[in-house]
C-alpha cells in the first residue's frame, strides 16, 4: 500500500450543517451482539470504516449470515444464538482495531472451538495482558506472543467461572471484555472500575434483553442468559465530531451544526473540556435513539484559554486528546493534562507523537509521563508524522486552520479506519486539505 500524506493549506473557516460517520464503538457492538442474539437485528448508520468492517468480516468468518452494509450503513444480521458461532477456517485478522481484539477475546474465550485473533503491525504492538490476565482468572486459556501482545490463540472448551474483578485502570475495552466473557461463565461476573468509562456495552446488552446491573462503578452480569435481536440506529461518533468541534472553535468566523451526534455522558468529556476553555458549543434537539442519547451540536468560533484539565474528565475524552492538544496550542496561556497515561498505548504513543508534532510546527509543548504541558501561541507550519495513527492525522489537519504556512502530515492511510471520506467532508466544511 503506497503511503498517503495530507497537505493542509493555512487558514479557512468552517460553516454549514453536516453529519459525521457513525459511532465506531456502537458499530462494533451491534455486529458482535447481533451475531450471538436470537432473531434478526437491523442496524442503520453503521460506520463503514476498516475497524468496524473487520469486526463484521470476523463474525461472517464464524458462520453468521450478515447482509450489507448498504450505502446508508444498513446491515442485517441473522443471529446465530449465544452458542451458535462456528470455528473459522483460518485465523481472524482484525487489522488496526484494538476494540475488536479486546472485546472479542472475552466473547470468544467461552466458545467450544480454538481460534487465533491477529492484526496489523500497529495492533501487534498493543498490550493485551490487561484482558488476558483477568480472563485467565475466569478459566480462559489464551496464548499470546512475546510481552503479552497479539496474535492471541484462544483455546476453546475451557469451563469459565464468574469473578469479582477490581480493574487497575479505567478502560471500557477491559470492562466490556470481562462482561462479555461473563455471559459464558458460571455464576456472576462483576467488574469495578476506578473511574467512569464509556458504557455502550451495558446499554446495548440491556437493549438486547441481557441484563447488566450497575451500582456506582461496579457492573455485574449473570452467566447463561440469551440475547434477543433488536433494531439499532447508530448515532454519529462524537470522537469524529471532536475534530470539527475544535476546528470551528479555533477558526475565526466559524459556525457549524453537526447532526445526530451521540452524547452518551461517558463520552462527552471533549465538550466539557472545550467549554471550560471557553468554547461556544450548544446542544440542540436532544433525544434518545436506541437507548443512546443524541443531539445536534452547534459550534461557533471562540477565544479559547488554557486550563488545567480536571482529571475526572480525562477518561471521558481519552480518544479526543490528540485534537484537544491542538485546541490547547491555539488557546491563550498554559494547558496542563495529567492522568492520561492510557494515551501511550493507543494506535501510537499519542502523548509523544502529538508533542513531537506540535514542536515541529512551532508550538511550545512538553510531554510528561501521563500527559502534556502546552503553552498556546502561533503555529508556524511544517512537517509532522502521524505514526500511522488516524486521530493524529486528523488532529493536525485542524491545526492548519490557525497555521501561518502549510502543514505536511505523513502516513495518513489509517484515517479510513474510523472516518471514511474525511478529506471530502473537511473540504466541504471549509478546511483546505488535499492528498499529497
């Protein structure tokens, strides 16, 4: 695959009403849960990015009949039932998707067959002990590569038992993995998290008629239940919307409305942080669709100021920090982010890669062990490397709105994992970006 680079010309402002692609977290789960449900699940608004398509292909490979997606993101899943998955003919390649491999390692550890979950170069560097260690406590037998990294070989037929697990770090993927394994375990599985993380798994399992009980930060599930098919309308992904929330905030004269965006309270940290910085953001037409809260979001440009980001908001905005670092670079004064060490084990080390990129375009940014210190000021332009990370590439695209000269962003092919036609939508909104 030839390398794709972006060139962002300086300046511009954002305007118009548009809809960003569907929520990646909800798209993944709609396929996983629909596949093991009884009956036929209809999904609309499914994200046709590489990550969620890899999840869809994985369940097809395990014998589930899935039609679509059509041009509007329509998918029909003929559920195989809780024990209806079949051994795939070969190992399952999940590409770049950390969500897929972590959630599926839980869901598949209780199956009767052996299988291997693998991924691309980036995924093969990501830590899996955080899921394989607690799964082993439940009775799962999983072999990993050196350092506990993918590929993962899951041995089927292991009897699973429920555990009461205190998570050492806040991670929705680990929590979800253990709850899904809990469906196949004897007795009750409980997971307590140290801070609130996204709750799409709990909401969607309840929508499929499989109860998850929540008391504070403790979630419990009983083994041996069944899921009943339902219809899912996937809202727009707030992580994708975040780029335009920041872009419209930092580009003078901007005024945009993003339609039908998921505003799940475990995901709105990006809005809360931007508002603390002085952003002008309004939620309009708030409603609930398929158990998930949704709104249209209007953003007008504003003079942002640097802040100390409250640590309790960090897990609620973990995927949005690359573009929040760009907002901080455009804000007046100093912004300090701490408690975000999770960023070091994403598709790239997002703390170091963003700090290096910001410094390369003239920003005063300093990486710390668990975050960053940024003094806002002028952005000069220059060359940055995304390290094959979709969110880094899109974050630096927004920096061009305030740059004094053009920004070249190297290695942007992975943008398609989460945001198909990002360039088209960005240009339509008013950003001057093209493929080099």
